[in-house]
C-alpha cells in the first residue's frame, strides 16, 4: 500500500532513524519535537565566543560493533575516529587514575611485587576474559583480588554511584555497576568497540542530513501530547486515527496514570578556560570526581573533545546530578530502575499494548538506558514491526 502516514514524537536518534527509513519507502513522515532543535541529547553547536564545538547535553562519542548501523550512519556524514579516555580522581591517593581500569591501575596503586601478585591472580581467576565487572571482582574469594576490588569500590564505584544516582549503591540495578568493567589487560580506554568516532561536522549536522528528505516534515517547539488522544483503543492525532511512534517518556504519554517513573537528571555549568594546545589525541578529556566533597560529578573539556588545539580558549562544563522532577526545566537522563519503577513500567507497557497504531521505541519510551548504537538497533527492530504490521 502506498501513501502511508505516521506521526513520530521526537527528533532524536530513534525518531530520525525510523522516520528516514520509512520516508525512503514512500511514507509521509511527520516528526514532532518539543525541543527547539533536532538531535535530542546529541545536539551540539559551536560556542560563539570561543569557536569550540560543544555537546550541549554532555559528551557523546559514537561507538558500535554493528556493521549495518555503522554503514547507515556513514551515508549521512563522514566520521573521524576518536577514542574516549577519562580520568578519575581518587581522594585517598590524591591522584588521577586513567579509566578504564586494568593492570595499569594495579601497578599504580600497589608496590611492584604486590602488583605483580595481584595481576597474576587476576589472570588465573578469569582465564580468557578480556574484562570483568566490579561485582564479580568483589565476590572473589582471593584476598589480593578482593583488596584491589574494594579499593576501586571505595574510591570510585561506591561514591560515584551514590552521587550520580542519589541512591544507596545496594539499591542500584546491578547492570549499572557492570557498565564500567575492569580490563584484564592494560587497555585504558572507555569503549572497546570496532568503531568509535565522532561525526566530522558534529551531530546536529548529521541529523540535518538524516532528516533532509521530501517525505519528512519536522515541527519543533511543539508538544505532541496536546494533539494526541486514544479513542476506541486507537491512537488519534489532530482528531484523526493515525499510526503513532512515541520516543518520549512512557509515563508522560499516559499522563502519569500509574505514577511517575524515576529518573536522574543533569545540569551543566559552563566556563571558558584556556585551551591546552599540547593536548594529544588519547589524552583524557573527561575528569571524574566521585567524592562527595565535590558538588559536580564530571568536568568535560570540550577543547579536547574532539581535539581542537587551534583554539586559544575552550568551553569546560561541570556536570551535576539530581533527581528528575516533572515540573522542573531539567530533562530525563538516566532511569533509576528501582523495583517500584519496574512495577509501574509493566502497567504502562500493558496499557500501551492494547492501543492500535501505537509504537514505543527509544530510551524514554522503553524506560531503558541505551548507548547510541543500542538505541539505533532497538529502532531497527521497531521499524521492522511497523513495516510488518502495515504491509
């Protein structure tokens, strides 16, 4: 059938990917975005005072092992390889430690002989493994591994988790703690995917190219929910039955009928700082402060992300974590995923399943933290569902 139409809420990666693919197959795509810009949290722009390219919602480095997703993105932008490296300040050591952690961390924390013994035990305990999660290390029966793991826990994982999530680390979903592993090698970068890069001209330019199609209409600064209703078990937009893809918050979609889902939010304070022109590719560009004595969790130095050594000044941004509140101006960043959140989520999902023409996809609609590539692979699955259901 030709002349199919769909309304998509959100101009982030999920909405842009599905919208572009449908448009190329002859669909009329209407993308409605509540923000005054496209690209969602990937939005970036050049600071007028310094000329520094700044990611407005925190640093985003694209990384993936998915050939299909990688090739699709490269149709719309050139990408420049960039390996993200961060450093963490250990308060008890009064020193910086490169992240990811690995054998180099062991050697910096302990004397030569003890470090050698710990590395030996790690190799014996986890043969053939390239990385191990902190929960696994902390459950080790080996006293040397336990000592190393506990030091990492006390200096980084425990205080950072409490600070970032506003919860006792015991209440945090264990998958969150597994996101930053300890490598069984000297690997000291954050990501270990086949591809890790930044769009050459920025994310906003990438999204401009993705959304540049005659079958796509984008409406900014528009609250899609004001024109959406569910009537007789079907989605209606502007009073007409429609296929509707929601990439926004699932609890907001249903007007918080079963209660709000928990999120952590972020705010940023920016400063213009002198640019370090001696910065090399591979130097840490994000500084992490786990200890509670620092109000902020991270400082991103955008002059190093990507390397912009030609600038005299750059923009540095301090990042503060807080609880998301519905009436605040701060956005939803990280789902808290407590046991109560999961109960509420199931109620919303059950309600959504009963509505014809409604599709949910993306981190807010699925109430799940996604890296950018995982958001795209999830969107790819949703795209298949839409095409299958509307042949």
